[in-house]
C-alpha cells in the first residue's frame, strides 16, 4: 500500500474531509490531495508526523511501506524518466537544445 493509499484510507475510516484535516493540521487540502493521489511523494517528516498525530497512528506505520516504496520507485522511476528524457531529446531540433538545457538549469536552481 502506498503512502497516499494509507493516508486516504485512514482519512475515510475516520470519516474526515480534506477540509477538516486541513483545519486541524494546517496542511492545505490541495497538498493533502496530492499526497493521497501520490502526486506528491516526498513529504517532510514534519508533515508526516502531523498526520500521524492527527489520525492517532504510529509514524512508523506510515513510514514502513513508504521507505521501501520510495527506494524501489526512485530506481525504477528514475531510470524510466532518464530513458524518456533521452528519447525526447533525440526528436528535438538541435537548435532548441540550448534552450532546453537552460530551462533544466533554471528548474534545478529553483529546487535548491
């Protein structure tokens, strides 16, 4: 079970809405929704701790499958993404490559 599936399942079991969770934890419903749909897959420990406290579950329970899933997804997803980037770069016109490179640099700098 993914972290998102666990979070959604426990929220539904507790008959809570995303708005109610947001009001109690301060974590926006948008972010919570992305976590539950596995769009956001790297939440901070503070967020995970807040959710564990809110749902009255052990943080270890939330993290058990998550750490294994994260490690396996990172290698699989990372390799798949690298391959997809290479394939896309092969069909891009050469004149556009410097622009793509500069976009990647901006993206990386924003993440630091």
